[in-house]
């Protein structure tokens, strides 16, 4: 699980784009180079920049608008068991193995 905390007042509203039904905001999560920091965060969040913007201005830096933390399952965590296979339907029948002990063959 990854949790994200955003400073919504730092979001550049001009970068919110309209899809067919909803508005979208492209975010980029960047991991800290040296792991978890002193505040317990594993990385930071910036708004995404399009390829055209990066090519036009290679020095363009978006502000950090949040942080994220990655939570790993505990060592004693056991995932839920897989669901059992469904029972065969009433109309199906498995072929039976012949029982040789029941036959009266001398050989």
C-alpha cells in the first residue's frame, strides 16, 4: 500500500486536464535516493510535465506538492487463502476407474 499526502494549495490548476468524463491531474512519485527520510516518507510527489514542456525548457522544475510512504506487509502477514474451486454441476459426472478386484478373471 502507498499513501500520499498532497498540499492542494500548491497544485497548478492549469495542469488539470479534462478527459471524456472527469478532470485529471498527472502526478509523479519520486523515491528518495537514500530510502526513508527522518519524517518517515519514502519519496515526494510532483506534478507531471509533458514531453513537449521538457524539450522546450529542460530546466523546468515543478515544486514538490507532497510526500508518499510505502507500507509493506508485516513478516507475519498471511494473505487470504485462494477461493476453493467450484463444485461440479449436478449434470456432470467423472469417469470412474475400473476396480480390478471386483472382476472374476483368473489372470
